[in-house]
C-alpha cells in the first residue's frame, strides 16, 4: 500500500512540474514575439 502512494505522489509531482514547464515555455515565446502578457494561465494554450 505504501508504494502505491509513493508512485501516486511521484506521478502527481511530475505532472505539476510538466505543466509549470509548459507555462514557462509559453511565457518565453510570448515575450520573444513581443505579445502582451496574458491575464490568465490558460490563454497561451
């Protein structure tokens, strides 16, 4: 049972890091292209 929680928490953290990285990449692209900053994190996607 312990291992199930360990794998779940690891997968959850990796998902969080992946989403955060995608947001950062989108923000860099928006900045380089000279677009205005989005008001919401969902707008770049």
